[in-house]
C-alpha cells in the first residue's frame, strides 16, 4: 500500500493533538511495515524532528508542502482543494487524517482520528471559530471516513450515541507516552532548572492549555484552602493561554501561584520530576496525556472523574469529582502527608504508564489500515 498521512497541523508549538500526530508518525516510520508512507507536512515544520528517522528507511517520504498552515484558511484550502489532487498524483491507496477533519473529496478511503466531539457536546468550552468549523466539518468527516480511530471507549460511546455512528466502524486505540518521559533525567539538570525558575521545594503542578474545560478555577479555589493547612506548598502552572483566560492567570498569581507559560519538552520533563503531585481537574477529557506523562516519571496524580480520565488512569491515581473543591484539597493533603500512600501511588503510576507506548499504537493503527484495505476487496 501507499499510505498518506495528513500532518498539516504540525506547524508550530505542539500541544496534545500535535504531539500525538508527531509521535504516531515517528512510530509508524520505525515499524518497518511493508507499506510506503507519504507524510504531508506544512512549510513551517521543523524537518529535523523526522529527518533522522526518515533516512533510516526507504519506505517513508516526507512531503513538505509550500503552505503556511498556521493560517487556518490556508490549511483548509490546502486540505480540501489541493490534497485531493495530490493524492491522485501520488497514487495513494489510503489516507489517514489524524487531526479530526477529513479530506472530504479524497479519491481514496480515509481513516479519521477523532479525539473528542466537544464542539458538538459542549460548544461552550470551545472558541467561536473552532465551534463553528468543527460543528460543520466533524459530522461530514465522520460520515465520509472508512474507519474512525478514537483514544478511549468514552469517545466511542459519544460518537455512537450523539452522532449515530455504527460502533463497528470505530476502533479504540489509546494514545502513547513519548519515550523521553521514561528515560532517566540528569539530576543536575533538574536542580539547575529548579534554581533558574525559582521553583518551590514542594509544589502542586498543573499542565495543560489554559482554557475552560481544564477547570483551573476549581484548582485555584482548592489551592487557597490548601495554603491554610500547608503553607509551604506552592502551585506551578504550565501551559499556553488558549483563549480568554488572561484574567485567570492574574488571579492565580495574586494567590501566590507561579505561571511558567509554555515550556520546552526538556523543561517539562524536569518540572514533572520536581513536582510533588500533578493535579488535573478537567471538566472533560477524551484521553488526557499530562497525567500519564507525570506518572511515567513517578509523580503521583490527582485527577477528576470526568470524561475518559477514570478509564485511562484506572487505580493509579486519586480521582475526585471535577467541582468538588474540598475533595480535591483532601486528596492533595493525603498524598503530601502520607508517605506510604505517596510511595504506593508513585509505584503504581510508573507501572501503569509503561502500558502506553507509541510502538503499540503504531502496530494497532497499521492493522486498521490493512483491515480497511481488505474491506475494499
């Protein structure tokens, strides 16, 4: 087969979806499957992220298109008008669109990855532009796709119940954790980062885009109450301001929290390692990578019971209802004051995180490609 992968979302700073697309591409390239991969990339893409792997195989071709996809309109035009022509010219047999939206007029079958359907189920948690675009394009993309990949049973159930998708059309493939989170960290690097960023001796960590579904206001309320019982514990917030939450960060700073903004991958590893506990109080997650990344480094996790988080984290984290401020405080206090609980959670965390690898994701996704082609006869 000649399989195309639409990776046009890889244009700038990566968050969860972009990291997932990049890591899937890397793992597929290293799979040594007897199929040719053509990876369509935007002009802004840093090719050093994939070139070393591409040089090791003749079965992968990186196709860098001359399109600046940080501009959404240009990306849409490229995906919907140019890629269909490119697919014909490149003689593809199958196209994978791993970023929610399909190439609607694709002349070959499409495998679509959908991480959630929040634009339909909870439009109030989405930017206006995203809400309008995905509410229009997502149902069409889902209908046109040959098969749909989702990261959790939770998202599969929502597709079936909300959009009446045939459950036999949906494959659940949990996401993986980047291998770098399993690798030992140089303790001098960790120590230097603590000094450079002036991080507290003990601190709660939050990682994620600053947006409504992440439920940061509940964490700030919990932290205000926690300080009355554990005044030496800090709060560190990592993540880009996605939209409309500048005032929320001002409030966080006013109560003593430290906002680091968007950090590099290496800095993130070190911050996870330094944190006493990661708190992830989301109102909804279709999967939830930050808790697993923290777990891979042995950091205990407190997360909400919303969305797919109970399914993904199992008994390796403490789970609290998303708006239960007192419950969140008690969970944090119990971890920070009970050494036996802390050690047990840290041990369960690393064991649980080890189950989520991109190598396994790539193997399962390749089987889905092959199944889709067999269905065509």
